[in-house]
C-alpha cells in the first residue's frame, strides 16, 4: 500500500481510524505510533508536535484535521501551514485521560469528541459540554428528526438528545 518501500513512512500498521480530508483528496490514518497522511502516491508519518503518538481517532472537519490520543489533553489539530500538530484540548479536563476508546466524530458538519468522561462539541476554538458529562460516551450520530437530533452510545445504553421548548435534555 506504500508503493516504494524506501519512500514509505507509515508509522504503524495498527490502524485505529481513518478520515478523508481536503475534498476527499487526502487520507489520514490514526495508528499506534501516531498519525499518517497519504498524499499523491506515498504515506508520510505526521508526528510533529508534542505527544502525538498512539493516535486513537482522526477526523476531518472542512479543511481541518483533528487527532485524539488516550492521554490527558490528547486532542490535536493539524496546522498545514506549519506542518505540525497543535494542542486543541481547550475546554477538556486537563489532568484526566480521554480513555482508549476516545473517538472523534464528524456528524453533519459538527465535530464531537466521545471520551470516558463525556461528550463534547468543537465550537471553533474549544470543546464545550453537550449536557452528557460524566458518562463514558463511545460514539455519536445525528438524525434529521424534529425534536430528537443527536444520539450517543454508552455502556448504559443509547441516549437521545431532545429539544423541549427552549431547553435540551438527554433521555436513556
């Protein structure tokens, strides 16, 4: 899959996740030894940045690419201009790990982070709570349905976010 073995810089074949970016012309992989990018005809390890190893999840949101690791504050955003990862963990608990099942999900143009201590939404500069904190969230999906538009998978079952008047509530 790498073409010329001398040109291949794929960090690990233990691939946990992948994402398409830049109008589906670039593929990114989250691997045990960090993220990798396939552009043109070769893979290239993209580990520039602090602690961007053991990548568990990777997701594109427009032209931005995010990766998540299991360690505390382990979310990073790719800075294409600088060619390196920058911390993108604002709004998360600074001293608590995200867990081995941490997952980034692009649901209809909104980026979510599922981790051992809740579900968070990227607002462009930081992560904000969704009302489902202190729950081990494993995945999230949206549904085009009035009143119920977001579902979260957890160890205790499936949670549905319902809009009731001006407030939002989660029901199991």
